[in-house]
């Protein structure tokens, strides 16, 4: 298969060709990468603020005094 005149090779050429041939897949891939990045940022913020330690719960949990989670609960 001969390459058309004026087309570039490499990663940029592959992205340009993909955008012209399958724009739906390329756009959804871009949106998926953005969503994955936002999900990772949200997860890191969730863990940095100790998101699993909710103040009000529907059920009680009994912790042993030597459990490492007791330090974060007392704060």
C-alpha cells in the first residue's frame, strides 16, 4: 500500500489518519483518558481526606485498641 502524498509518518500521522478514518473511536478514547485522569485525581483526594472514615454511620463497628485505624478515628 503506497502512502498518499503529503501525509506524515510516525505517531502524529497515525493520529491524523485515525481521526479521519474513525473519529468516533478517537474522540471516545480522548474522553476516556480525560475521565480516567479525573477519576485518579478524585481517588487521591478521597484517600488524602480519609474518605472511608465517615462521621455518621448506620451501623457500629467495634475496633481493637491496637488497630491502626483507631488513630485516624480519634482525630
